[in-house]
C-alpha cells in the first residue's frame, strides 16, 4: 500500500476517534440537563419510581409551584441586576488595568501583577466580617448593586490577567499608527483596541456573569431576604425537599437563562479563550 494511502487512512481514523470522544463528552454534559428537564414534568412519585422514564402526563404545575415558592419573579430580576452590575464594573476596570499593564506604562507593573496574583489566593471568608460591618454602617444590606460591586472585586484579579493577555496579542503597530494619526489615549483604546479584543470582553463578561449568577456566600450574607434566583431556589429545600418534581422545575427555571446566554455567545467565548491563551 502506498504511503499516502496509509497516511490518509491514519488521519481518517484519528478524525473518527476524535469525533467519538467529543460525542461521548457531549452526551456526558447533556445527559444531566435532559434528565432534569424530563423529571421536572413528573410528579414526585414518578421521579422516585424511575427517574429515567419519560413523563406519562406532563405535570406543568411543578413550574407554577416552583415559580411561586422559589420567589423567581423577584429573584430573576435581582440576579440580572447583580450580574449586570458585576459585569459592567469588571469590564470597565479590568480593561483599563489590562491596557496599562500590557503596555508597560507604569514602573510598578511587576508589583501590581504580583499583587493580583496574591489576591487570587486569598479566601473571601477573611473579608466577610469587615465587609458586613461596613455594609451595616452604610445601610447597604440588601442593596443588589452594592453586592454586585463586591462580586466584581472578587472577580477582578482573574479578569485583569485575561484582559492583559488580550491586549498583549494586539500588534503594537496599530496603536502606534493611531497615535501618529493624532488619536489620544482614550481614542486609541475606544476606537482601535477595544473593537479588536471584543471576543475577550465577551469572554470576561460570560465568566463574571456566570460567577455572579451562581454566587451564594456573598449574596446570602449581604442580601439577606432580598433573594436572587439562586437563593430563591435554595430556599425551596425546606418546603420541597421531598418533592423532586418541583425541585427539578426550579432547577430548570434557574438554568435556562444561563444556557440561552451561553448558546448565543459560545462562539465568541471560544474565540476569546483561544486568542487569550496565545500569549501570557
């Protein structure tokens, strides 16, 4: 057999094996989601009897019960406001910091990068008591926007590192050309650099948004009775801990918005992660 035929056969076998592995990973990721969706349409007894069976008669009332007792009408709004606040604060601060740190525009660049690296290792539990005292003194307990700023601060070190990496991947000649044409620093950043690193901005937005949406410790400590969607769902454990159907319906309500956003932005997220991994 000719060497080219052997090479082609080997490449085809590798491609098939790769697709099989990816298909297995896809099924592994989708199976729990499909199972939750199916069980959300069953009564609790049906879920307990056979969680893998199809629902014989869809129990749509599970969603009504979950919506009411999980306080999702208020929780989803608060989660959106919380996530949006965290994303906006992180994008503004991390993009500016990443631009400065990538361009070596300050002498203390190494010290600042080291500080952010150390900050990523410090547990948030160390700050709970002083933060709670400050929130109570400033009458900010239950304020969604103030809690969003705290969550943004927790996500800032990683976001700064990501944005710095994206800026490092932009050719310096583009910035130099814009400067020669008379653009100031803000114009270079706004009209030249940020459009180029837009996949990076979307990647950071998705990462921070997901962290804020799923956040529990900070939200439960500082929001108290002002529930987010996550806190509302967890509050159902006491009432519906034995009603798996209603709990599954609540999980669907909690997860669907995240899935929709991720499906819409997945191409940009993948591009951003790939481009951001090129240079450190």
